[in-house]
């Protein structure tokens, strides 16, 4: 059975995984925004929430391109990463290190997404799905830009405060 599975199947499975992950992130970012104390960090989360909603739509477009109904498949990796974030929010509530912890959790999410989108983009090209590859690349660029923005917030304000 497994011997008949192809790159196409892997592409679809991974698409379902990241579709689940993006919806989980849409649910999680408002909580992180609420918990954050730095205005810069709050703004970054708000901005990325809007982008993430578009990521969900782009994935739906990719499902459409390959003639499949959008379907989410439980992604244990994102559940683990967001659980860790929830733990930080609870354990560091009121602490000057809270924002540093939120940043670290958010960057773990972005890195997970970057890894998934990089893979999906490459597989889409391999499968000759150029339009899908373009959509996936656009999202990948936004994840990378978010990661860089978070790094700059971390180094400019948040980590210094956490050390204080
Ligand atoms: Fe995303
Ligand atoms: Fe993201």
C-alpha cells in the first residue's frame, strides 16, 4: 500500500498539516497579543494575525488548484509549539521576561512554518504546479519577514528588559 504512495500524496498530506497549523495560529495569535506587554510586540502579533488569515486563504487556493477540498489534518508539531507558548504565558505572567518568552515561542512557530512552506514550494515545483508554488512562496516570504521583525524586536527592546 505505502509503496504506491507518491510525492503527490505527500504534498497533499503536508498541505493538510499546514492548513491545520495556520488555523491553530489564527486562534493563538490574539492570546499572544493580549499577553504581550511591549507595544511593538503587540503590533507585530496583530499584523501577523491579518497575514495568517490570508495564509489560510492561499492554502485553500492551493487545494483548489489540485482539485481537492480543503481539509485539515491534526499537526502535532504545532500543537506542541503552541502548548509551550501557553505554558510561558502562564508561568511568566507579570514577569519582565514574559515578552522574551513570547518572542521565542512566536519564532518557533515561524520557523516551523518556514520549514513547511519551503518544502511545499519545492514539491509544488517538482510536481509542475507553478501557480501553487508561487502562492506558497509568497506565504514563505511573509513568514521570513515576520521572523526577521521578531528578531529585531527581541534585540532592540525585549531581551534587554528581560535581563533587567
Ligand atoms: Fe502562516
Ligand atoms: Fe507565521
